[in-house]
């Protein structure tokens, strides 16, 4: 089934982000995953974990449960922990890939009726409906991809896009 038109752009952004994030971290060392440009700023492990974590609520709103209790440490407003508390880069990338597969499948199978339901809780909605949550969260994810790209450059690696 094709992705409903109301979320087609969001679905394409999620697909693009899935691929781009993998490229952004492909050549980072395990140590670089935990380097931060400032004491109160996030490292790559947190950014990647947060991006994967945030796909869970998107899936929930479109009727798919994707429980990932290990990702709770990456929730909105969570404080940074000791480096040893974070999953390995391999584990984070595996979870990221899994979230991409789950999201792509869910977006291809979600009904127009579900997307048209009123958004009564959770993240902001661009149109007051579930479709607007899906779209807002794609923007949110792209924002964090930008952070990952910036962090990649700060670590001394070639720019992700140009």
C-alpha cells in the first residue's frame, strides 16, 4: 500500500534521515561517539539514541507498538549520564536500523482514517491531527540530524552534506 499523501513528505524525510544518520556516524570511533563540544551539550550516542527513541511515539500514534525500554535514557529532558550507561555504537545503530524498518512499514500501512483523527495529546501537531504529529516529528528528527552533522564536523570529519 502506498504511503498516504498527507504524510508522504514526512515519510520521505524519515527515509532520508535513516540513510543520512548512518552515513554521519559510519566512520566515527567509539570514543568519538561520547565526545561533547561542551559540558552541557550532547554527544553522538545521545543524539542517535534520542532519534531512535522518538520514533517510538510516532509508531504509537499510528497504531504500532515498538517497546524499547533501553531507550528511555534518551527521552526528552533526560540528563546526561556517565558514558558507561550508554549502549555501544553498534547497538545504537542496530536499534536505529530496526526503527527505520518498523517506521517505513507502518507508514505504508497506516490508514487515512487514523491519520485524520484529532491529536489530543503528545507532541505538537502541524494540522491538529495524527498526520500533523507524524509530520512534526519528521521535522524534529531532521533537526537532530543537523545536530549530528554539526557534531561530526566538530569532531574533525568531512561534512555530511557538501
